[in-house]
């Protein structure tokens, strides 16, 4: 039988529409909803009272209700009615963030702790996550889940690390965290987290390739605003395509992968990124040569990938904010040198979200899933 429109469904639909409207507008009056949603005044009033009573929305001052300047009560959603947590495990520290229903940061903490693939380390990290959650103003039962990345590849279901050669955590299972934290947890490949943030802040982004240029090279392909996942968990691992058979040894054990040419170390050596760009912009010959080689290599990588994916390329990660317009033009020069087609210069851009992109990104799937469940359409997120 076809879906019947029962009174109960209409009621749910009205409530969802009203909540969705307030979420998208951020602040809205009852009058706005009457016009925009074509609902009757009693229907809107009853639903607003219910949503307010349930704690999902609140009054937030007054807004102009008509052209002659009369004011009406404004309603907003309660952004931290639900929250999610993102945890990025790195060699020397653990970054933790909590975000609300708009993807905005509620709290952030960096715990200095050296990684060790052993139970005592994980127990201590879980204790830090638990302390972080307890310090939030959001009750624990309103935390939707904890996304975790550990510089490696996660299984399709996010339950285990299928490849963790950077830290040496291959085979780690997510129960280690769930048992201590008592909330749903899930592993994500870190560049996928960064790409998820980019999708959230870029309503126009449909298809693309996200390149993460940080300590290591990483990437994610985006198709129809979703991360392209793989059959074996290693989709878009461009960093291990071998380009120099006799090149340096990559952390994967093979020689001359893209990562050996485009890692942070390959560019800056023992300097910090800040120091490197400072001396390079002042004309230090060695640094200038290193940056030229980096741009040439990155141009070549994009040229190759661009022949496979004729989409927008987004440069993210720690190095991305240092690119100038002239640097991007040099990437296009290299791409034109290598590609057989007349190449336009409209498909490379710098990430809109340079900081906290991984931690926020791996928390976002919990938020998106919740918003989907309560009928909130995409597009209200604004992290910028
Ligand atoms: Zn490799």
C-alpha cells in the first residue's frame, strides 16, 4: 500500500518543517514561518510551544516582523541540544573537539601525550576524552558519538584500523575506546575528516579531490558530496603511487611514493613550516629551490589525478594557507605542460577551513546523521 498521509505524519512533518526552517534561518519569527511554510497560526504556535517545551528551540530576542518596524519574538534552535566529539591521535599529542548542531566548536583541548600502541596509552587517552566530555555543558546522553582518527586507514564500517603504518596501530579496534567511553565510536581516515569539513562549509562543492598537505600527503575523492569509499578501505591513497622507483623509502616500506616527494619533511627538512616560508619568501636559495621542486611535484600529481577525476581540486592541510596566487599559477603551468588538453585555470582552490578541519570533520557524520533523522536539510552549517 502506498504511504498514507495520516494525521500523525502531518503533525511530524509540520514539526520537522518548522524546526528545519528555524535551523536554516538561525533566527525566525512566527510570522516568517506562517508565510514561508503556509501553515496556520495555531499549527505554528502549537509546534513552537512543543519544540520549546522539549528544549529543541529557544527564544532569542526580537526581530523585525514587518516593513514598518514592528518587532516579534525570534526563535532559534538550541545548538547544543546534541553534540559530537572528534579525536585526532598524533605521535606527540591528542586533539579533542566537541561541536554542536551547526558544526561550531563547543570546546577544544590538546593533550600532550606520546603515542604508544599499548593498553596503558589507550586507557589514558580514553580517560582524557572522558574528562573532556564531563567538562562540557552538554549532558553525556546528548553526545551522539566520538569520531577518531589515528593517521591511518579505517575499515569501511569504522570498527578497525586496517592500515596504521605511520603510528604503528594497524589492527586497533574501536571497542578499545567504546568500552571506556560508553558512547558510539568510529574510526575515520584523517584526510576524509578534512574533506568532510570542506563539504560542510562548501554548499557549492559537488565533486572534488581533496589533497591534504601536512606532515604527510593524504587525499579523499568527493562524489555527490559524499566521500568515495573503497572496497578495501584504501580509496584515494594517492600518496603511495610510486613515481621514483629508486627514490627515498616511504613509511609504507616501498620506494619513491608521492609521499616521499610531498611530505612536510621533503619540503622543509628540519625547519618548522613557519621558518621555512619566512626564509623562502626572503629569497633563501635552498628554500626557493625546495619550494619550486615541491610545486613541480604537486603540479604533476594534480595533472595525473586530474586526468582521472576532471573535478575541482582543494588544497588543504598545514601547508595550504602558505600558497600564493603565483604558486597556484605555477601549478597550472605544470599541469598544462603534462596534460594533452587545453587546461583552464579554474579548478584548484585553497581549503576554506584551515584549522581543526580533521577533528571537526570526524565529528560531523554524527551531527549529519542526527539532522537527517529529524528532517533538517543540508546547508545550514556555517563554520567559517
Ligand atoms: Zn608509500
